[in-house]
């Protein structure tokens, strides 16, 4: 299952504000294709409805590595420890509103990954194990 939400995006080229569907939660076991796209670091691609400019949104994605007890938030912009603490906070909020995550939330390891190479490593490891 892929969790999406719609956000307002402001085009960096023409200033047009439009709504875009973004992925904020990916389940490795159920949505492997999106998981693979994560390896490129460019999963949230949007296109301006007016001038057609393509943008990649700089936002975190929650990745569930089930059946491994690991949940990763991938956010390249969260370099500081303050930003990572903030992510942990928003993760807690996501868990609170997601039944599946709520069930496993107690015993899983939560990790903030900011480095794409590190994320690739985790995905490759998972693929070797389960796919
Ligand atoms: Zn535009």
C-alpha cells in the first residue's frame, strides 16, 4: 500500500500554485515498484499544470521494511539533529493515524536516513533477503 496525500506546490518557474499527489508512505512488501523508484531518490515528481515544469519535491517518505522490524524516514534535507527530531515527531503522528503502523509501531526500529547511498543499501539488503 502506498500512502499519498495532496499538497500545494508552487512552481519555481512560473509561480503557479497547483495541487499535487505526493507519496508519503511506502510499504516495501506490498509496493515494490515504488520502493525501487526510491532508490533513485526521485519519488515525488510533479509537473506544473501551467508551464509543464517538472519538479522533484523535497519531502520525507516513510518506508516500511516489513517483515523486518524497521521503519525508515528518508529525507535528504534532514541533516541536522533538530530536523531529525522533528521527523521523529511527525513519524509518531503518522503512526497514531495509521492502524497497520500502530500495531507494529511498538517494537519496530525507527531510523532517519538522509543519505541516498544508505537508503540504497537498505533496499538492496531487503531485496536480497525477500525478493
Ligand atoms: Zn509553472
